[in-house]
């Protein structure tokens, strides 16, 4: 499956958003993940948020290649 980002044309009927094509469950899970990461960054009060996100992104991609 290919990821499809939100294009700000959200619909809530049925099982999938007509704007991005993702399921409502996938969108809800993604929102929870983003909120969790944002909360983590805030709890440690990182000044270099962008660097943290670059490292996290790199680490996730490395794990997916294994």
C-alpha cells in the first residue's frame, strides 16, 4: 500500500476518507502517533526538534530495511 497524505478535503462517511483515500482508522492511528511524538519532544523540551525528527526518521527507515 502506498501512503497518501492528507490534502485537507476530509470526509467522514464510509470507511475511507474521499480526500486522501486512507481509512478512518489509519488516520486516527496516525494522529495518535504524531501526538505521542510531539508529547515526547515537549516532555524533554528539546531545542533541536528538527534534528530529533531527522534522527527518528532515519532510524525508522533503517529498521524497515532489515
